[in-house]
C-alpha cells in the first residue's frame, strides 16, 4: 500500500485482461461495529463502493489475435474498426475502438473498446481503456519507451477532449485516427473542447498525428450504431 491508501491490483486471465483498483479502508474497531445502524453488511458495501473493476468484453479474445502483427496504419486501423463494429453488434458499448502498438515491430500491446454503459463509468472510452490496460500489462505508469522505440495509439475516431489529454499524458509518441471529431458529434456525442490548436500543441511536444485513415470505414460503424439506436450518453 502506498501513502495514498491505493492498492493497484493487476490480473490476467484467459477470458481477458482486466484491472482492479481498490482504495484502502481503515479497519473499523469492535466498538464502532456495534454502533447503532452499523453492521458488517454496511462495511462490506463500503468496501465494494471503493473498488473499480475494469475489463474487456469476453468476445474481444475470441476475435482478436495478439500474436498477429499489424504492418501498416491501415492494417492497424482495421483492427480498431473491427473492435468498434463488434462492440456495437454485441451490444457491449459505443462505436469506438482503440489499440496500443509498440514500435518498431508493430507489436500489439493492448486494445480498448468503449465501455461507458457496460461498466457504468463515464471515463471508459476506448482510448482510455487501451492506455490503462497497456500500462497495466507493461507494469508502468508511462508508455514512454527507451531509445528509438515508442508506443502509438490507433483509434477508430479522433479523440474527445478527455482522451486527447490522456494520450498526451500517457507518453504515446504517435496517434493515428480514423473518423473525424465531427462524425462523432454528428451522431450526438459530446466531444468537448478539441481544436486545431490542441493538435498543434501535441505536435510541439513531439507527438506525430495522423488523421483520416480509413475514415469511411470508421464512419460506417457510426451508421450501424444509429441503425441499432445505440445510447448517446452524456449528450
């Protein structure tokens, strides 16, 4: 346990990679446990309220081959679009997918799909999921790598304000986007304050930005989501 009382616990299973974050709770004394209106059931509920369970849908590991390299930006973008599409078809979240690759070598480190509704957590966008799971797998709070190696974020849609900030702070050196911000906004999603100056800021920090890779294919997932009458949360 660190000084903040936070316990990070990382586990991997055949069904998927997931991350659990537990916040430490001071033990209740015997006298406190006997006070009016307090019982062990309340204590258990308090512990549960201070835990966050984050996982990928089980179908991800049925359609994804972590050993298969993605050679080009188009190959890697097709992966995130497939994740986004399957997320809609399976009813497990919004039409967004993301992946973290290590370069050189195009090694897939982690993926993410929009899980806001499934896990009842407003910040679990695809990019944030991918970053969190990548850092959990690497056992590091940063995606910065040594020497000429680096990590890149591939995302089926340009990031919202939160995800763009997360990408900057993650240490990723390259961001590749599919559909545009206006495509997500046109569907009804609130993307927040992202401007051309936002991308120029990232570029000034040494982050390469690539827009519009397989944009039409990525937009098609939005059309599917509209047809499925998917939830437009936080609009």
